[in-house]
C-alpha cells in the first residue's frame, strides 16, 4: 500500500507544481498586458489597392 501513497503524493506534488506554474504565467501575462488606453488605433493602409488595378 505504500506504493499507492507515494504515487498519490507524487500526483499531488505535480498538481501543485502545475498550479504554481499556471499562476506564474497568469501573473506574467497580467504584467505584460497593455491597457486599452495605451494602444493606438490602426490606420488602414490602402496603398495595396492601387497595386491591384
């Protein structure tokens, strides 16, 4: 039965590591997120239409 307990502890440890990694990724993504106010509006580039005629 001890093998089952160690396997269960290993799974719990992996689940904890996955959750910690997920939290790190979410924190990094939040830190790198650009607020909408800081973005610029894209200006359409219509030059390609002239080349297609």
